């Protein structure tokens, strides 16, 4: 009876250890999302023929950098990239602007990088060519931690549903 009791106790301990390890693995395997994307439009009252800015605002977790779309290197962190689906309801005007980015020499890649910390903002000017356009596209980006050097690649789609005023 004494050995049977020891075996039951060992099985209980093994089960508890296994559950603890499984819980630990689940918590550490969670997907990191250090960049939260939000979209907006520079004007509230829009008419056909108006020029407006599409605004992409990204909130970054502390100790994370997001790399700007404008870089001057061939090999380095992946810059943010935006693709707009062609449509005859709007026209892209100029290049996408990265607002208030920082520049620093990156010792890992041995190049100067343009990046954001805490908050990032990109703006794209468009001309509205028809009533109630829907502007769609996608973006991709890379964020890296300044603490442990961990980098994450992200991508997603965006959609701006613009309601125009008619005269």
C-alpha cells in the first residue's frame, strides 16, 4: 500500500508539472503585437474634387521601433511599405510622407536608419474624383525591440470609406 501511495503522488506531481509547463509555453508563445495601427482622414467635410490626407497612426509599445518608408540603404531593417489598390474614384498625389521620424546609426546593420519610437505617422495625399470612394490597400512593416533585438514583420490591409457631401 505504501508503494501505491508513492506512485499516485508521483503521478499527481507529474501532472501538475506538465500543466505548469504547458501553461508557460502557451503564455510565451503568444503573438507579440507591439504596433497598433489606426486610420483617419484629415478633413471631416469632403466633396468631390477635394484633396485630403489619409493618416496612418501607429502606437508602439515601449522599447519598440518601427522603420520608416524612406531609407537610404540596400541591406538593413525592412522599411514600411504601402500599396494602394488602383481605382478611378481617387488619385494619389505625391509620395507617402513619414512624419517626424528619427535617424540613427544602426550598429547591427552598419547603416543609418530612419525609425519611429512610441508613435509613428504616415500621410498620403489623395484627390477625391467621385462621390463616396473606398480607398483600399495594404501595408507591411518591421518593428524591433531595443531591449533584446527581437524583430517582428507585420502586414495588413486597410480601407478608408469616405463619405462625400453633395452640393
